[in-house]
C-alpha cells in the first residue's frame, strides 16, 4: 500500500502540492483510486 502512496505523490506533483493530500487519503482509504488514475 505504501508503494501506491508514493506513486500518487509523483503524479500529483505535476498538478500541485495541495492536491497530493486528498488523493493520498483516498488511495489509503479506498485503494481502488489507483486503478481509476492508472
């Protein structure tokens, strides 16, 4: 699960730092977000 969080931070880094917070939380809570983004 930790690996998924790292990947999200990298992708969100292009959009902005503020976006990494909400996305990271959803990834840990749901875990299905990884498939949605990928």
